């Protein structure tokens, strides 16, 4: 599946999910508003009936005005013209609320206009649990009233929408699976691309030396007595060189396989940093000079020692050197600075090559990753070198970081624990 198709499917899927979530949100919101209005309507009717029952009990006329006032979302007051008896009020409140199918906890309080205080308050729980007593707002009224507070009004309304809430939860679960599937699909696509690039690169890297070996072998096979020994020796040397090149590629892949399986055997030895770098310095200088560049080594760690596997640590430095040479636009300018900070040895490997884009820096140590360079990769490789470097440094209990400025160069910093003999 092409990248454009994947992006189109992902975009349409994301828009569909966003649309479904928006519709679901609006649906729940409208349902909650409808439940809230129904609750308020039934509650007003229940409180009105409570007033009528109280008036009939005391032989008073029912007030012509609306005695009910909603102070807040969950607090109502009902004005009356008589002194209220708590037991009678609670009986009528409970009966009318149950009659209107309002089964939720509530608290009520009775206001005395003479003392201007709430003289009585009680809690009524449907679950027979202990309620947290709320403080009723102090309203300075010139007549008697009682207040009714519903502390769990919001939860009660949501409970009446349980089917809608559960269905929304199920929908969110489906959306979660969809999102996970999209992530897995994107990851599989990325892995497929990485695998394809690796096979293409490997094919290219193996094809060139194999073609050279085949051609050289044909020349040697068809040679006659007139051919000089020097000419035959030239082609034999070419075969040997390309065979070594193939062997290095195979070993690189095999080493990565061992690293991944944690089967790579390191032979750690205590070594002087200066001695460790002496051989590498000579090799690096020759390689850089062949490329027409400049090499500089600065060692501020005389006497410093580290525990290391010589072969693999040399390979780490060799990988960094090869990358610096390969990714230099012109003559490579490369330097290695070593400093002993006391508890660790810091190796700073710098070049003045093309650099690495900021968005690629966090990926350079991943297996098979290669910095994008357009439709054509102008530098050979498998994308395994820096992955190998990272794993070997970690095996030395060290750490490696990278910083880069495109067009100005890259710096790798390796920290290895220093060993100080007593």
C-alpha cells in the first residue's frame, strides 16, 4: 500500500473518529439537558403538591403565587405562611418525591423568619448511608420557607442515563481498538519499508563486489601463456579485496544478530586509553589522508584507563570514522578529543560534514535507520553501524549522544567509566 493511500486512510479515519466523538458528546449533552429539565419539572410539581398538602393539613388556603424558587442547580426554597413541623414536612417531601420517581438523597432545612435562622435540618438517604451535611445558604426572608438540597443531583441524572453512558463507553472502546489498529498498521508499514530498504541496500552492496569477482575470475580463467604474471596477480588481488569486502558485510550483519540476542561475547580488559588509541590514530590518519582530508587527535587523558573489549571498541571508533568520511561533502575534516573528567573518559568525535537534520537525530541509533536524502541514497550502507555503536557503548556501561547542525557537521560524545587503580 502506498504512502499516500495510508495517509488518506489515516486522515479519513481520524476525521471519522472526531466526528463520531463530537456527535456522541452532543448526544450525551442533549440527553443530560433533557433529563435535567425533566427532573426540575417533576420536582416543581412535587414541591407544589407538598405546599398544597401542608396548607390542607393546617386548614389554610393554597397561595396563588408560585412559592417555589430555584436558587442553584441543586438547591430550591419553598415559601410558606405557616410554622412548619419537621416530621410532617419530611413525610410529605418523601411521599411526593417517590410519587414522581425521584429516588435520590436530599437534605432539607426549615427557616424561621422571626429568628432569621435555619432552625432545623435533616438528611434523607435512599441508600441509607451517611450523608455529608451541607450548609444551606443564608437567605434573609421575611416569611417562613423550607429549603431542599440535592447533593448528588448530577450523579443521579447521569445514573438515569446509564444505557447512554455504557454505550458511549463501548464506543470509546471501539475507537480505542481502531486507533490501536491504525498505529499497528503504520508501524507495520514502517517495518516493511525498513525491510525493503535493507534488502535493496544489501543487494547493492553485494552485487558490486560479486560482479567484480566474477569478471576477474573470467579474466584469469581465459588467460593464456602470453598474459603476464603481473596482470594475473592484479586480478587475483582484486578478487581477494572484494572477498574481504563481502566478508566485512556478512560479519556486520552477524554481529548485529548476536547483539540483538545478547550473545555477543566481550573480552573486557583494563587498558590505557593512550595505548588503545595509538593504533586507531594511525589507521584513521591513513584513511583521512587517502580521502584528501585532515585528521586531528587530542588526548588529555595520559594515564587514564578503562575496561574495554579492544576489538569492538576499535570497531565503534572505526564506524564513526567511516561515517564522517562518507558524509563529508568535500575533503573530510575530522577530530577526536579525549578528556578524563575524573569518574569517566569523554571521547568527542567531530566532523565538518553535511550534518544530520534535527528531526532525524533521535532516530540515528535505531536499527536499519538511514537519514533520508531524497529519492536516491548517495551513500552506501545498511543502517546498522550506529545501532551497533550504541549497543557496544552500552555494553561498556557507557553512554553516547549526538548533536549536529546541518551543513556544519556532527559531534558524537561517548562517555566510558574511568578506572583509577589504587
